[in-house]
């Protein structure tokens, strides 16, 4: 059964914690974060090659204009280039028309840089929720074949805890789209997020592995993990965040490189588009996001 390691590629100053705090990053610091984003992404490419693993890279469209060679190198290495919005704005901050233009612009630039079709999408901060169910319709109309934005957990910024934990057909207002939810670990009747990000850095590795194995025991199970290049860069300049946000952003960063290598050695990885094409059964559960 496949496991999908995915990477959300954006510069560190674009993270939601900084946006929520109203932080305006100086141009000099933006340039430093951009340089470090490319360096860490190239380290990820080396690590994946070391384990003969291929992945999906959800890339902010703007990066295709500032770092086109990086996007091309990702595609040339056999990885999937997918869309992570134009400039990492949460869907909640956009109208349906604005969201459509955001997706369309990013898709065009990523396809031009990679030389390959872009058919997958992940919203910044998993911001396709019940309030933004209309985004599924827009993605389907803009040529996306799958989405990976619905996290079946309780969280202060995202999540639909009632959503399936396995691949499903997400229905927006009228249209449906294949949905790949990130890994959760079901315990005591609740879904514990166990797919990556802060959970990858904070939790003991055994919890992440338990979540993967639990998903794999389901006949429809597909473990989806997610990471960011800045999570593998403990020496980067720190953002001026509040205490809680600072903890969630930087906890455990010194151990991420070894943990990623251990997970890749144990599970391997395949791009999500290949799973959508060759592995998924025809009968999937359907879930209406707007209900």
C-alpha cells in the first residue's frame, strides 16, 4: 500500500502564524527566507533520492516566477508539482472569483516552470472547510483532479472532524473532487492529527507511525504526510510571533532531518497523482462539505 510524503513549498515568512499576527517582513529578510527555502528544498530532493522515493510538492505559484529552475528540477527528478495557491493566502480571505483567479494564475505558472500538467491542490493552512465548501467546485472547474486540503480534525484554524479519514469524494456546492486527507490517529473516539507539521516535530515518532499503520489497516487507507522546507532549517531567522505561535512553529526543529530519514527508510513514498491514477478503487465514500 502506498504512502505519500508531500511537501508544502513556501517561504517561511508566508506561514499563517505570521499572517495572523499582521507581520510585515522586511525585504532583506524575505530574500534570506527565499534563499533558505531553495536550499532546504534541494536538501529534501537529495534525501528523497537517497531513499529512492518520489513525492508530491505543493508549491506556491509565485515561486514558479522567482525560482523557475527549482520547480523544473523538482519535476525533472520525478516528483509531482502540484498547486499550493498563488501567494499562500487562506481560502477564507478570498471570494470565489478571487480564489478562481488565484488557482488559475498559480496553475499556469507552475505548468510553465515544470513543463508538466498540474492537477493537484492543497489550500494554505488546510483552509477548505465547511465555510469554504464552494472551493471544491472551483477546483473541479479549473481542471484539478484531486485536493488534499480537508483535515478531519478539530483545530482552531482548520478542519472538518466529521470528514472521512480515508480518500473520499468531497462534494462542494454542486461538484465533487477526489480528496486525500492527511493522516490522523483515532483514539478515544477522536482524530488526533498525526500527519506532519508541528505534530511531526512535537509528538514522539511512535505516534506518527501508529497513525500510518492505523490508516493502512483500512482497505481504503492512504497515509498522507506533509512537511515544509523551513521545518528542516533550525538556523533560520525566527519570526516575531507570540508565545503559543512561536512554540507551535519552532518546537522540535533540531530533530526533523533525522526523523524524516527514518520515516522514508521505513515507508518509502509515491506521488499522489500516481496513486490517483493506478491504486484507488472505484467505490469511495462521498462527503458533502456544506452539510
